[in-house]
């Protein structure tokens, strides 16, 4: 009989790497096997299909992290029955501002504004 709540014993070096991963979110020092295991466990915990590649590895602020791709957000939206009810966007001073409103079956509503800074290449025109 298996108990998923049991914390496995890891050698000191592995424990330090796992601690860094869990507290700082840095996957850089994990080996391929550990990264794969982590990827699969994250997918399992969220109910995602790992075969659809919902995440990519991204170097961000000096750390290697999992970055949720569109396939991830699509699966999560479907799993949780989140409906996008309104979207809009505009460009202002080299910044694109996107707005989105979503609802859940329970009636919860969310509104989010995202600012994406764009840099125009003057040489390109």
C-alpha cells in the first residue's frame, strides 16, 4: 500500500537542489530525469495532459522556470469551465493594453488588465 504523503529521503545535495526548486522555483540545477519528473507531477497536480506540452522551460530573472503556454491555459479554462465573456485591447505609447473578463459556473467574475510593452524597430519602418 502506497502513502503519497510520505516525504522521501534524499541525499544532502539532492535535498539542497529540491529546496531551491521548491522555495525559489529554479529548475536549472535539476537533471533531465528530475526536470521530467517535476514537469509530470505539476501536470498531474493540475489535471493537465503532459503530452500536449502545456509548459515550456524559460530563463527568467536568472532562473529556469516552467512557463505556461496557450495549451496550458486552454486546458485549465476547460477543466474549470471558465468562460471568457469580453476582451478588448488598445495600443498606447508603445504599450499594448489587453483587458479580459471571465466568469465561472458558480458566478465568480474576474477582470484583468495586462500591459505588454512593445519596442518598435525604427529601422524596420
